[in-house]
C-alpha cells in the first residue's frame, strides 16, 4: 500500500538561458539548456512521482519531440504528474530531493523551492524535503558543466490503508 519512486535528472549549462530550479528563477550568469525551462529539480521530482505509481516517465507524458512544449514551465509537468498519480487513486506522503551543483549556492533558495513544490503538489511544506550539495569539484558537475537533481517520492493508496 506504500510505494516509492526514484527520479534523476541532469542538464548542462548554456548561454542565454535562465536558471530555473525548483520552480524558482535564480539570478545567475548561466542557465541550463533544455527543451523546457530545464528545471532539473522538478523533472527529477515528476519522474519520482510517476515512478512510484509505475506510470512511466515525463518523456512519456511530455515528449521532447513536441514543438508545442518548447520552453514549457516545468511546474506544468510536475502538476500533470501529480494529477496522473491521483487519478490512479494514490496520495502523496512526502518527497525528498537533493540538488547537486557546484554553483550557484542553492541553500538560499531552498525555502522558496519548498513553497512552490508544496503548492504545486497541494501538500504541507513539512512533506517536502530539499537538500543541496556540491560534487566536491569531481566530474562534470564539479567542473560546473551542469546541475543534477535526485528525487524520491513516497505515495500510498488511501483505499488500501482503510482496509488494513
Ligand atoms: Mg530534464
């Protein structure tokens, strides 16, 4: 009756792009490149939610080949993922995220990201965990080539809980 899902995403930095993480636009000299607004945090989270319900991934929901989706606000993707799992009868218990970035510093933006995610998922903020870490200058993230995010989501079926 309790199910978990995992999500991971990574996007590379590129010129002339906004930096959007967790639904928050962050002041930065570089942004992440992607078909959408390249919000790795919300992409990892949407995949974790869909994964918990075994509903595939966001590429399935929002095909990167669809020109109508260029520059799409990833809050729309997250909202759609939550709607899909609720349509299957699931409720969300909590989610937890780790943002992996060498720079900019993520910590000052965590509170705002939590508020956005809690609002989009219609959950209390205490159900949203967000941490940030660097990659200790190792590998591509360590060389500041991009930003990655990990997510886990726990969902449950209230109908099964009643029966238990
Ligand atoms: Mg992505």
